[in-house]
C-alpha cells in the first residue's frame, strides 16, 4: 500500500463521522445531478463507504 493510501486510511479511521457525513452529502449531490435515476445504486455506494470506514455510522 502506498504512503498516500496509508494516510487516507488513517484519516478515515480517525475522522469516521466526518467521512460518513461527507459520503452522505456527496451521494445526495450526485443524486440530484442524475435526476434520482440511480438513487438506489448511490445509496448502496454511500452505505458501503460508511461501513468500510468503520461501523457505527453517524447518519
Ligand atoms: Ca463509518
């Protein structure tokens, strides 16, 4: 694993609440841009990010 990925992973683990929130917001933003056509796929992607960055999601 590269140094950058190490740091990104470290950051994500220490700031899980912020990462979860950011993922949620990014998901909503994409949702609006694609006219809610892919909202289920996006929701799933957001959930996956939130779970991969530790359990205990904040949203
Ligand atoms: Ca999380």
